[in-house]
């Protein structure tokens, strides 16, 4: 519990699944060791993602290209940034908010900033692709529906269209709805949903067009954003005959997400786009490895190189700037330090009021979170 809102406790309401194993060990070995363990846990997760992605391809050339794309995939931020700010970015500068109202993150940005959102989105999407229209996908769907939202509910939202398309509904509906095997997961999914949606009415939301002074400005930013972040890439995939159902679903999702914002950092757009962006990243592998339509292949490679150069800003920044130190502050204390004058310092996307009777009955009585001693 962080504080009381009248008689109601304010508690952590966040996608905590990624952090739970490290937090359990950290409670034993201490904060400094837990910080290092989080690096290892993240590295293990990304290694699993790389293995799963590469294993979708059979030829060594395709696997090599897949590994390189996974490490460097990103949008054309190096073009968008000077287009909007009329200057080149500094080395290591964070450039992915160039469109001001939305961000489609590069793989490096996701890995450096939000592995808790990226890893479940990537792994969930790779499972769908591996088991597309097979019975195995139906058998794991309820398990994933119960577990992924606790890691990243908005990433789970972005996965739903791919699950719906990847299931063989005519053949596997009975397996999907088998209560004997699915009831425990349904109960867990209901509990997780109740927790992650607790007090979400306090989170900022609305139509993105309302963030602009007029519709013309919105459509200008929206068009530039879509073209540079994925549109040019999608057009080249269509030219190379690599535009299948999965890519089509991804493009539709990426076109629709910027119309609505949810969360103080437009978290809906940033997190729900992760699976769709991965579909586009994987779709470039075979065209690059196949010697036909040489001109389109060269353009595709050029787009990917520019995207990878922009994505390199994150590791460059990590090498050029000092590492953030552990402060021992609580979430509310850290948020208050970063809040602007007159702004509510409470991060509404991470805390909520514990006012639901069902959750109160299931959870132990909350106690006040105290700052950790600096180590």
C-alpha cells in the first residue's frame, strides 16, 4: 500500500508477472543482487525469443538474417526526427517520440525500456506462428490467456487478432472450450483481469485527434507516422509478394492503434503494437534471402538499415551515459520527483484504489510500502 485515499488503500496495479521470479529471489539476496538478476532474467528471455524466431526458418541464410533483423528492427525514426525538429539527433538521443502523439518502438527500445511488455508479446506471437491452424494452439490458448495479461495486458490485447486468426475454429473449438482442462485457466484469467483492470477509469484516455488543434494537423502527423514507422516497409513487402494474412492483420492493427490513446505515455499504442511489428520484422526474412526482384530487395534492405541505425540509438545511449543508480525510493516518491508543477504525482497507470470486494477478500490486508535502504 502506498497511501490511503480516504478509507481506500492505494496499491500497486501493474503488469507484475515478469518481475515476480526476480522479486522473490531479491527478497532473499538483496536489492543489488536482484538488479543483476533482472539483467540475467531479461537476457534469458530474449535468448528464448531469438531461438523461437530463428527456428521458424530452415535455411541457414534465413536464420542468419532473422537474427540480425531481430536485433536491429526499427522504424524510420532517423527520417522522422529531423522532419519534425529540423535537426539531426545527437548520438544516443532517444528519438522515437518524434511524432509527439504516438510511438512504435524499435526492438532495442523495447528490450532496454520495457522487456516486461516485449518478451510476452514476442513469445506469444511466436507461439501463434509456430502452431498456426494446428491443434496445439487451441490447447495452449487458455493458458496464455490467463498468464500473458499479468505480464502485459496491452500486449495481450495486441495478440488477440492473431490468436483469433491462427485458431482452426471448425476443428478445435471443442478443445478450446473443454472445461475439464480449461476451467482452472478460466478462473485464473478472471482473477488476473479483475486485478489489472482495477480502477482503470482513472487512467487518461481519449481520441488522438483531440490532442491536436485541428483535424489537418492530426492527419499530417498520422500519415507521416504510419508511412515512416511501417507503411513503406509494408508496401515493399507487397511488392515482394510477402504480404500474407498475418502481415495484413498486422498492418490493420498498426493503422488503427494511433486513433486512440490510453495511458499517460499512450501505452496502448506502444504496447499493443509489439506483436504486429514483430510480424512485419519476420516477414522481411524470406524476401531478403530470395534472389528475385533485386530492386525491391535493395530498397527493403536500405529501409531496414536506416531503421537499424535509428534503433542503435538506445545501446549507444546506454554506453555513453552513466547508469542510473538505485535510489531505494518507493514508486510514488520516484513519480513525485518527475512530476511537473501542478501535475498529480500519482502514476495512475501503475496504482489503483483497492475498492473491489472480491479482490479485498482474496488479498491479505495491505501494509504501507516503505523506502528500501540504499545499498
